[in-house]
C-alpha cells in the first residue's frame, strides 16, 4: 500500500511539473503595440485610492461593464502612461485612464 501511494505521488508530481513547463502557472500578458496615437485616445485623469486597480477604476467609471478586452485596456493605459506598469498602480498618484464609449 505504501509503494502504491509513493507511485501515485510521483505520478502527480511529474504531471504538475509537465504542466508548469509546457503551459506555465503564471499568466503573462504580452502587450501589442497599438496603432492609435495617444492624442486620439480620450482619457480622464484619476488619482488612485488605496486598493484601486486599473480594472476596478474602469469598472467604476463604466458602471461595472468592461467595454474592451483586458489586453486592450492594458495596452491603452500603457500608451497613455509610458513607463508605468498597469499591474502596480500607486495610491495617491494620478494616472491617465482611457475612456470608452458605453455599448
């Protein structure tokens, strides 16, 4: 019984390692370069409050509906805020948040 348990654990560890190597467990976002000019993209300047994320700010502005895919949101945000990581906004700082038309 002990050997069967060890064999099962070894198979589980191998399966997990295979998954990590082939698909990974950390989701990375590859931002594509946008064709739009930053002056064509409407935006609003928002001061980030403690606990805010880019997604929570957009959802608050759009009444809970995200009008574009998250990848496009991040690309637009980074076009408006060069050298700023969209995943690590700092409380108290002001950022340009893209504005989208409601559908």
